[in-house]
């Protein structure tokens, strides 16, 4: 059954109070919020990459931005998979790629003085 974010938070608190592990529920919560912000992260990284590599041509910059988007999606899925198996904490599995790609965007923006 699907739960809203507020209900999921309450459920995690109930599980914690009962002493039951809530790894999957925490992952679901983090994944919901981080996936909602994924479009913003992709735009934040795509914009400076397009500007940074624009001297190589528009088509190349657009193609590179698309490659970055697919890389984001693949790494995001990989992070969630690792978190689901317990290899990563839920928050790192869901937010790690967002943090890395936002840091890369800030680097490219600073490099181009955007």
C-alpha cells in the first residue's frame, strides 16, 4: 500500500519505537524526496555543462548534457540498489548522486563565472 510522506514518517517512528528495523521505509522516504528534486539537479548540471562545452558546438553540448542525464539516472538507480541491499545507508543511496552532481554543477559554474 502506498503511503504519503507524512504517513511514512509516522510509520518509521512507530517501527523505531517498537524496535523494528526500518531500513526499507527510510530508503522509500529518502528516495521520494530526492527523486522529486532530481529534475532540478539535472537542470542545474545540464546548464553549466552546456555553457562550459559550448565552444565545441551546440550539438556536442546538447549530446553531452543528455549523456550526463543518463549517467545521473543510472547512478541514481545504482545508489538505490546498493541502499536496498544494505550496502549503503538509505540517505546516501538516495541523495549521493544529487550531492555529487550538484557539486559538479557548482564547479562548472564557478569555472565559467556563471
